[in-house]
C-alpha cells in the first residue's frame, strides 16, 4: 500500500540559502510521524513545502498518490490537510467559538460543522468553559488547544503540527501530547509533528526523522531511536 504522504528528494531555498537539501520522508495512513531537531534544522520548512507556503526548488511531494507541489494553499486544505502553525496565530479579538468556526471555512454543511464543534468541545473541555471569551484572554496552553481544535474543524485526514509544546507550561504539554495521540486514534487522523521537545515527540510518535541543517540525519521507529546513543547525545541532551 503506497504511503499517504511522500517527499522525494525535496530541495527548498530561502533567497539563496538552502532550507532543505534532498529531503525524503514518508508518512503512512494512521501514523504519527515526528520531525525533531534544533531550531533552524529545516523542520518547519518541510511543513511550509507541504502546504504550498514556499514553493520547492526540486523534487516532488505526493499526497494520496497525487502531486501536491504546485497546488495552491486553499486547494491543499480542501484535499484534507490542516496545519497548526508555530506560535498559535489566534484571532485575538474574536471569541473562542468564532476562532474555532474559522477552521470550517471550506465546509458548507451546517449540521456537520455543528457536530464537529461539539466534538472539539468534548475533547477540550476548557474551551467549552471559555466558549464566549476573547481568544486573547486564554493562557498559552488553552490557545494551543484552540488552534488544534480549529484545525480539526476542517475535518482533515492529515494534521500538521508545528511546535505545539513551544511556550507551554509542562503540565499542559502532557495534556496536549495525550490529545494528539487521542485525535490520531479516535478520528483516524494522520499526524506529522514538528517538535524541539524531542523527548515528547519520541514518546508519542510511531516513527521519527531527526534533522540537521536541512537534511535527514537519522530516522527509524521512535521506540528504537529513544535508546540510540546518537539521539541521546544530539537530541535529548543526555551523556552517553
């Protein structure tokens, strides 16, 4: 069975600086796949390439057996790909309700949208408690729950998460990690997770790609990589 998502030898530049150098990764339906590495390693550039925010220089991107590179960002959302950007990007003066509904902008079935909204509120009870509040009044962790919920309102088959633990209190990082696993399991959503928190990423993913300066340095099953001395030294900050 072919992979759901394939990046084949992808190269991407910002001006004349390499962001991605011949990157090849794959994600199978139902998987959580993690991309770990230091800031500037190229993790977010992979997400920007997939979503069409930055055109690739060479290589190709395949999604569900079709070429994705060259497709505009709005069409990519309609194909079932939703992204939660780094830094949350909430609409600060809109209510939690209206922020969530913004995620359903490509959908027209009001009854189905309402069911999705109820499902998100059931998954994130804090959002139900703050449903009418302005998004700017939420904590960082609550805002992160809201933007994940907003992405789910698009009914994605593939969810791209860019640094969901960044700037979040440790207790809420655990809650968000559990939510990612539950979303993938319960809603049959595949997940590509970009994380500097390598320990968290390795603990909830099926497979991991470790990045260094725009290239894939290591890859494999997450459970096995957790015990790899190279991962411990370079990505977990542990002495070996």
